[in-house]
C-alpha cells in the first residue's frame, strides 16, 4: 500500500502534495531487508526534521504494478519523483548514496520553489497553471496500471471460459456423431422384430428363435451403449473436467473388433469393399474399458469405410508388441493423410481442407486420442504402403 510517512494512504483518494521535494520509498516483506528498510526510514525521518519533503512508502508486495511502472529490479529503492529529473537509488548502500545526493536534491527543490515564486510575481494568478504533483501522478498511474492489470486478467478468464464452452461443444458434437451407429443398429433390430411379429398368434413369422434372441441381444447392447454415451454428454454439460472416466477390465480386443465389423458389414458390402483381418489367435487380452475401445474402433472403421473408394480394401491387424502392450492397426486405401497434417489430425474438430464439405476425420479422432491416452496408450497415423491412411494404437496387456 502507499503510505504517507508511516501512515497508510487509501488508493480511493487521490494524493495531492504541495511539497517541493517528493520521494517514494519502495519496500518489500523479506525478513533480510527489514533492518535495511528501518535504517533508511530512520535516516529519512532525521532529514525530515530539518527539511520539509513528502515521503510515500510503497510495499511492492501489495502493488507490484508500481514496481513495473518504475522498472525496478531490486528493493528497497528510493526514488526522487519531484522535481524532475527522476532519480532512483537502489542497492545495499542507499543511505550512503543519499548522503551524496541530498544537498543537490535540496538545491533542486529550492530552485523549483524560487522559480514558482518568480512566476507568481510576473503573471496574474488566474493565468498561472499549477503543475500537477508528481506524487499525485504516481497515484493516478498506479490506478491505471492496476485497472489495466485487472482488464488483462478478465480477458484471460474470458478466453478460458470460451475455450471451455468450445470444448464442450466439440465433445458433444463428437458424442452425437458416435450415437448414430448404435442408434441405427438398435433401430434396425427393433424394426426387424416388429415387422415379423404377428400379434394374432403372438409369435414371430419368418424368424428363427435363435435370430430373435440375437436381435434382442443386439438391441439391448446398443441401447446400453447409447445410455453410456448420453451419461457422457450430461457429464460434459455439468462439469469442467475434460477427461472421461474409464472402467478397465479384461477385454478380448480381437473379438470386440469382429463384433464392430459385423455391425458395419452392410456399409462395406454396399461399397463392395474387401475386409482383411490379421488378428492372431494368441493375441492377449487387454486391460481396457470395452465400451470406450468400441468407440475407438467404430470411429476408425467408420472413417476407413467412408474414405475407401468402392472396391477398395480395409485391413485390420493385431500385434503383440511386447509383454506389456499390444498394437492394433486399421488401414484403408483412401486418399490418406498428408504428412504435414498428421500431428494436427487429432486436434479437436480439425478438418482437412479437402474434407470441409463432408464428415470424416476430425470429428471423432480427438475423442479416440483422449480414450487411448486415458488407457496410457498411444495413437498415431502413417501412410499405408498401398496408399491410404494407416492408424495405429497401443493398449496395455491384461496382467497374467
């Protein structure tokens, strides 16, 4: 705080001073500088008993922006702010420096007073413009700096809040995108059951019991997936947490991948695409959240189908890289990802220029990256040797 001699001065009140000599003493709260500050203040008090001058005490801990204003690099520091020119004394020998400069400061202050008196004699009082007190100018400057500081922090808070809102919008868009596949699968299963059900005889026509059971099982599994995704949407809407919780368990990723392929098979068939799988029988189970990894597989395979032209090939391979992790790879024969975009392709809602007019890479890849990272794995993209994109991700092996 600014202090008048040892008295505190409120920042709400402008500081006016008619003193010809005006000084600012910058202090801090460090224990090692306490004795030095006490000696300086005692010496200034002795000087004040012999010569009238204005002294303001400024705690840099309370008003760091004032230290910025005067470009101070160390405290304590004594600054002569009036009369001009401004002068700063700092270091461990401020009293010694002050003894050297004090006579000259007094002479400059006296010369200023004499000049003012001469002006009063020569010019009518009504036409004399009194110079603004430098200490008052410091108070005004301090307030302006403080307000500028507050505006800067408010802008930072605004940017942070906007970023959080944009993040929520992106996550919600990605989850809504992911909802389409299970919703479509559940709807097809229910419509098939409904169209083949005869209420008059209370049984299904043209559907074998095993197929009915399978369709009911599929509809139930898909609605459970939808329920989990909706819970995620609500979680994102409520909180600021950017991470999704995972519930890892022993998971057969090869079997999970085959299930996802079966769900998407109609789309591949519609484009006459060839599916190649290389998933070893002895591929170990992973320690992962099966619903989350299902989301990753659906997103990667959805993009592969979308970008692979008719008659193209999609390959899925599993590899036991080490005793600690497995690698899963999905490749296509589409246009691929340019080298310069491979790092950014996983950013939230990043879109390649060629893809601005359609859905695809950039909607779900950010979510894939977050899910894999939550499992302490990695995800990246390479060029397929036969053309197209080649996505890889790693997951931890379930401990034996």
